[in-house]
C-alpha cells in the first residue's frame, strides 16, 4: 500500500480527513493544507479538497437556517417596540429542528465518506464533485 510522508497509508489518511471534518473547520483545513502542500497522491489531494468542500457546504446551509431564526428574533424585538408581542417560539422551534437535521446529515455524510475512504473508495456528491472537477 502506498503511504504518506507521515508513514501512514493513503486510505487511512483520507478517512481521517473526513473524520476530522466532524471536529470542526480548523482541523480539516489544517490537515487538508498539509495534504495539498506536502503530499503528491492525486486521490488523497482530491479527498482533502472534497472533505473541506463538504464541511463548508454544511456550514453555509447551517448559517442560512440560523439566519431565519435571527430574522424572526429581530422582527419580534421590533414589534415589542410598538407594544405588539409577536410569538415566534414555534418558528424558532422549527428552525431548531431544521438545524438538527442539517447537523445529522453532515455527520452521516462525513462518516460515510470517511469509512468509504478507508477502502480508497468514494461516494459521488454531484455538485461538490462537479465544483472540484471544474476548479482543478
């Protein structure tokens, strides 16, 4: 099996990249940066870019969902200024459910990609793969 300059197999490092995505944006960016700067295996480089892209995609989706909650809070506070109380608790509960669904989908996606990468296999994610191929 081909190994990285760190001495671990390419497949283990690739799986580890996706698993690092579960920890947050900083660990995955640091690890992907190392791969892009120091490693020459094209499969591993593609996995590094894809792992960052998947984490960023879910971060953006989560931010947009959170934006709805912030907007309703702003409107609620604005209405209070004019002595009209707007009850937004149901809406915020719905936003919370959507945030939870996004988090679960992110976790499942990164876990599946990570376990597939341990066997040097991939799961095609159309828009992400297209974006990576377009910007190679």
